[in-house]
């Protein structure tokens, strides 16, 4: 199996980059260390907006120009999805508790949110009320998720302390999802975003953000 082809490897604007999202113009990164979210212009690699998250921003996805951020809140690290609106900030009245209080990454398919649960090895489709509409089981733990034209791409691993990570493709369109590993990721990756031309992920322990080529 081929290894991903890195296109860019850049210093993160904050340590411990954890979550990523692309809204069409900006690459958003959430830091586990600072509990802030940074809006990065990819061409100049400069930060425009900087947001204080309601908790640790474990996962994130763009819904149009808005963000949905899966936060770890309280001393118990309760997992809650929050809504951020440009020019307004986080919506205090909008909150979706994660099913079973578990979730690490977020995806959006253009209509629904999808929560990844790392250790249960599941992708959960949520309705507007936060109830689970579908469960997809995958063979490994999930530490990154993004939707591209109805297909789910995941970062997966059997053992997070190793460098054995995979880019895993899930076609959920049939009654039984088709799941296959399409490339190796040779570092401990966190998060996954797609900007229309390339993938982005975090090499969190190196405080770097990596762009890599699409794998067919």
C-alpha cells in the first residue's frame, strides 16, 4: 500500500494542533494546548481570526461559513457540539451533547453532522435534534474525518502510540458500507480536512500541519 505524498509541512500557529476544518477560503485549526481556534490563510500561512473555544476543540467541521466544534467541557471533559457564527461568536443557546458523551471528530455531508467515536470505532449520523440516525462501524479507532462528495475519509489507527496510521475510505451509500484503507500515514495524525485540491491533517506532537495529495 502506498504512503501519502506530503505537499506541505508547516509550523502550527499554536502548539498541539488537534482539529481542522475548511470553509472554502480559510483553514481553521483548534489547539488542544490553548483551547483556541485559529483561522489560517493557506497561501500566506498567516492567522486572521482567533477564537476562544468553550472547551478543548477536539473536532471541528464547517457548515457553510459557520463552524461546528466538538468541545470537551467541564472537569469531566464532557463532549458537546457548539455552533460558531462569523461576526457573532459562539451561540450560547445552541448545544448538542454527543451521544454517550463520546466523540472526537466531526464531519458534515451538506445536510447532517457526523460524530466519530475513536475507541468505539464508530461514525454516528445525527439528526437535527442530535438523535442518532445511523451507526457505521469501522475496523480501527478514528482520529480524523471529512466528507467528500458523499464519501467519508477517515484517519484510523489500531494503536495510537505507534506510527501505523491509515487513510481509510468509507462509501456509506449502500445498506452495507464499503470500507477500505487507501494509503498509509507514517505519523500520529489528528484530524482531516479537504480544501478541494488536497487533504490537511495535523502532526500534533510535532506542532505541525501537513497537506497531502488525494489518493485515488
